[in-house]
C-alpha cells in the first residue's frame, strides 16, 4: 500500500514538520476558542467574545496580535538566557510528544516500539522548562510557582506511567500504532462490532490517566503552580508578550496532545472497528483511512479535551498538601492494584 | 428522615455547569439566553434609584456650601456672590440673594456616597441613573454646572410615597 508518488526525503521531512505544526496548533486553537472562550462563558451564563468575527471566531487572531505587540520584558536581575529559553523548551516538549501519535495507517510522523516509553519521557521535559522559568525569573512568586509545578508534575507523572502500564500489559506492546491496531481488530467475547477499546477493561486506568493528565497540564483542580490568588501567575509572572503567548499555546497544545494520546491508548485511536469493512491486517486497510483516521482522532480528542475543560471550569483548586496526598495515597495505590489485576487476568486468560 | 442516596458532590458540580451551559445555549424564545447583555449594542435599564451621576438643579442652589463641606473627598467646588434682588412687597428693602458662579463636581474623585444629595436642604442635587460619561482623560471628568444641569433631564420622577409615610409639611 504505497502512495502513487514517491516523495524525496527532504519533502517528507518538510511534510512532517508542517503536519506536526498543524497537529499541535490546530487543536490548541480549537480548544482555546471552543472551550476556553465559548464553553466556559456559556457555563457562566454569558456569551464570551462576540465582536471579532462572527460569534467572536476571529478572537484568537486578535489575541495573538495583541500579545505580539507587547514589549518582551526580561527582568533586570533575571538569568537572561535561561529566562528566554524556558518557554521554548515547554513548547518543544509538546512538539516532541505529537511525533509518536499515529493518525492513520500510514499517517504518522514516526513509529517505533518504545513509543509509550518515549512519550512518557518526553512529556516531563516541560517540567524542566517550567522549573527553568520559575528559577530564572528572580521573583519569589515565580520561584514558588516553579517549585510547586515541579513537585506536582513529578507526583502525577507516576500515576500516569502506572496507569499506562495496564494498557501496555494488555496490548503486549509499547508501539502506539500496534496498540491502535489491536484495539480495532480484537473482539469482546467473540463480538467484533465494536473492536476492543481498552477503556472497557482499563476503565480505572483511564480515570487515573485523565486525572493525572489534568494535573500534568496544571488545569484547574490542580492549578496550584499558577494559583493566581496566591502566586500572581506562578512561573509565568514575569513573562509578557511573545513568551507568555508561547507558554499559553504550549498549555493548550499539550492538552490537545494528551487528549490524542488518551484516545490512542484507551479509545481506539484513529481506527474504526476493522470488522465493519472486513479488514484483518494493517495492509488490508483501505487508503481512505489516512484521511478519515485523523478526523476520527480529532473527534475523540475534542471529546476528551472537552471533558478536561469541563472539569477545569467546574471545580475549585486543591490545596498543596491535598494535591500531594491525592497523588501518593490514592492514585498511585489504585493504579498499582490496576496493574496487578491486569497482569493476573493477562496470565489467567 | 430516611437517608436518600446522594449524588456525589463532584458529579453535582459538573451537572450545575452543564445545566447553565444548556440554559445559555437555549434560544431566547424558549426562555434561555445569557444573563448578560451585549453592552454597546443593547443596554440594560438601570434601576430607578441607581446611583449613576449627580445632577444639579441650578435654580434651587443657594451656594450654601453644605454639600461641599460634607463631601468626604472634597470633590465639589462652589463659588458664589451676593446680589440684590427686587423686594418681595412694594416699598420693602431689596433682598440679598446668593448667586451661583461655579458649581463643579470632580467625578474622578467622587466616590458616589450621596452625602451631598442627602444634605442639600433646597433639593438642588439629585441622583440620576445616567452612567455613560467616561472620558479618555481624567481631567475631563471635572464637570461644570451646565453639564450637571443637563443631567437633570435624566433624573426620574420621584416615586410615590409609601402608604402611611409622613408628608412633608408645605408652607
């Protein structure tokens, strides 16, 4: 199943870069407009932006334009080079994350057998950027925010890793593409009309994963690092203009990418149950899945991102000690038990 | 009282936000819509006793300075002089009346406490619900008696007294 035209290597690289940019920025923009601007406003009984374009649809461009005009301030006593690099590192981790996400049978940037391992490793690079931002700002609020972020992200990294392990055990692979294929070609008790999305057996893992993602993204019940009533804006306090914009994009782009990963791991990713069209292996999948796959992915991503945002708009913030206790005393034991049970069932059946 | 099974508070919270969203998205004719109005295009009518701006009925003012003295911010500036007016009855001595030269309120300072309105013994100051008088420059918020007089048109009729209220004794 090769494409009719062979694209030279530089062309492929260019396409990958373009695709990656689209895969990061498009979900980020959609999430910000649809959920942050509109859904949040509706939940607060107001209409949100209505002036820029029909129903405020051009508001994003107005915001980006506004931020780009603003002065790029570096505090006098800041560690300038680190201060300037920090937002870029946070954004880079998002781009690295999207690299392993498969969008279709042939529509992926790269795939390799350690995909999940890579994904988990790369997602903690953003912690580094946040810590850099907090430390280099020469501001006590930034420092406290950065430290809180580091403590929180490390605490919630663990339940995330452990909850993903359940899927890895069940699929028997760490390759994200293979995980998608397995979920769509397997059957539940001989019934193959739905495929076998792992949310059916890994529901606990899914819950733990989504909670951990919420914390990794520092979205509201877990937004201690940027708690505006205590820390101004946490590690972002000293940032303005372009660099603040990068932090902002990174926050919502990462939300989108994590929603994509969650849909790959638990909801069957880009696939639709293969039995619908009588496919039985990767090579028998029709080519149009390369177009339909990304659409299926984006639909699932929007649902998950919507849930993340819904929770964000509904709940008040945890206290710092509650947040840590929740990770170490609830989420980690629960996901450990989940792994144990999964392993037992895997061996037994 | 029997213990009814309770919906966990976390889910209830999600329900509240979802319900509010559904209510906002419902078309207006079915009783939905947002609680807010889109300000420059449509305006809310402020309540009749809203404290928007203080208007001046110049004819009633005697430049007695009570309002200026009671103002906590000293944002009222009054200047006046005395003038002779014709006597009330023929053959009487000419009366001395206070003439108002300047009556300014600096709305950059005013804190809308309304003490001046309360304290005015001649019914010269009134609350008006008018609120659209912002200025690009803070110095432009100092308004003179002409502007304050124009706002008199926006002052609503005083509402009927409540049943059993004490009537003011007229002359």
